[in-house]
C-alpha cells in the first residue's frame, strides 16, 4: 500500500494522519515550510471567489506550497467543484500532482454559502450538487485514462485526453467534504476519502456506517472510503482561553452565538484536553484529521505551533497503534 493510498486505515504501519489548513496567500511558501517542519502529513487551503475576507485559490496557492516543500501532502480543502468546467479542473489537478511529484489530494465540495460567486461564473446555485456529481465522474475518467467520450448534462467530451494525467495511480485520490446524506452518497460513489465538518464523534461514527452501506450499493469494496475529519481547532495552555478564542472567531465567522456549540463541534482547550477530545473521533473511526484554525487571525501562528509541537506528539504517541 502506497503512502498516498486513500483507502488506508489506521494501523501500526499506517497510523492516523494529521493535516492543517492555512491561508496560503502572500506568505504561502513560509506557511507551507512551517507546516512541513512541524511534521504535519497534509497541508490544506480552502477557496472562494467571493468571501467576507481574503481567500486563496486552491490550485494557485497549493502550487506555491508545492515548490516550497518536499514531503508534505497537499489537499484542496475544499475546491468548489461546480464553479469549474470539469475538464479544466481535471487539467489543473493533474498538473498540480505532477509539479508536487505525486503529493496532491483533491478535496471537493459543492459550496453554496455565497450565491454571488455562482452568479459571477454563470452557474445556478441550485445545480451545484448535480454539477459536482457529474464532474466527479468526468474527473475520474480524465485522470484515469486517455480518449474519454462523455455525454452528460453539463459536460460533453469527444475522444478527449489530458496529458499529463498526474503521478499517482490509478489516479489522484478524491476526498468529499460535507455534512448531509447527499455528501455521504457522493463519497460512496465517487471518492476515496470522507471529510465531514462540524461533526461530533457520534455523527462521524453514524456517517461511516451509512457510507459503508452506500458504498456497497454503489458496487464498490467496503473499505474503499477512508474516514477523515475536518475540524476547527484552538489550542492554548489555558483551557478557558482556548474556548473563548474559538467562540470569538466562530461566532464572528458564522454570524451567530457559538458559545453553546464550541465544545460540541470543535477541538479547543489545552493540549491534553484536545488529545482527549481527538481520541473520541479516532475511536469513532477517523483515520485522517485536518485541523482548521478556530481562533482569531492574530492567534493562528501560535495555534499552529501548539498544534504541531504539543498536540501532535501527544496524539502520535497515543494513536500510533490504533
């Protein structure tokens, strides 16, 4: 089994892997090097065309990160699939896998929180799910082999080939993000990794069971999908300060009072608290954990350092034989 095999499960040989989501904007190279130095397995960034703060573009930012690093795997976390023509996205993903020497994982989602960015590219927001499903089928074909003919609702291809098609075989791993059953069915049918967000350990365990059922219905092997987790995280030596920082940021980010949800949907506290909480997710089935900063921007550098230098060693010691 290769290091990039998305069907890997946590064992002594293949322990739980950890990633961190960063802005990857003006200091993209510095952030990428720092994540690699701290020992993270994955580096992620998100994207929007329009957002209430400055945001990255997955492919551009991760290409910069690829040139600054050697080992760390790169993941779009997430690319807004319906905003792209499927063939164009396939080409970008393939080239990013090549320039990173086979380190790219394609994390995908449907978006929809900002309808104006859909309007800007002429895509009806109500079509985002259907467009994503079809695009994943097209991406699979284009990244797996040549001479693709496809007659779909949104994409038509006639003996079409992209070259190069990436380094990883049979193709770049796909990860699906989401919370609802539609996303579970999407990952079961099209992808290798599940990346839910705003989830409790109980929700994660329930989703894994459902995905196993949906995967069988799709005619794929039961262990096809690797369970992961994308979770807002704030680590501070003082537990109450961590919770306060997380509440401040997420209340602002989601424009609602998050005080009663911080402990439910985040990992926040001192390193020992966070390791205990993370253990619940690993026991529920998570084999890849992607940390996203659940703290104000001015604390992200310190948060990154504490996650890397304090939390990761605790987790790796605890879960190395999971």
